[in-house]
């Protein structure tokens, strides 16, 4: 079953991984990208606005542990990641 994850994921269990967190309606809430040491590089939030942007990106690559204040626009690469995650979720549900 799917477990409720209420606090943000700080550290990944495996290197270079991507964790997708679902909201209560099984929609993608955020996507977390980690480096080879399991440290969070970025988090893409899809369900709320930040700096007028939805979806938006929080950049953790400077090693910050807390939610960076800036909500940044997504690059083409990140938009592709979102659409791949949505595609996988659709397949998983069907």
C-alpha cells in the first residue's frame, strides 16, 4: 500500500534516485531528485503556487537542508521529468 508521507524527504536510500510523493487524491504532490550521495538536489512542487509559479522548483544543490525560499521556474528537463512521472502514475493506476 501507499504510505502517507507528511514530512519532506531529506535523504534518499539509493544513489541518483527520484522519489515521487503523492497527495491524498493520488495526484503527484512533488518530485524529489537526489545525487549520488543520497542528498536532495531539487524538489518540484506541483500542487501549489510559489512566487506565482505552479509547478515550481526548489533548488537544494547548495546543500541546504531546509526549503529554499525561492520557487523557480522549471527547465525543459524538469518539465519532461514531470510528464514522465505523470505517465508512469497513469500506467500504474490502470
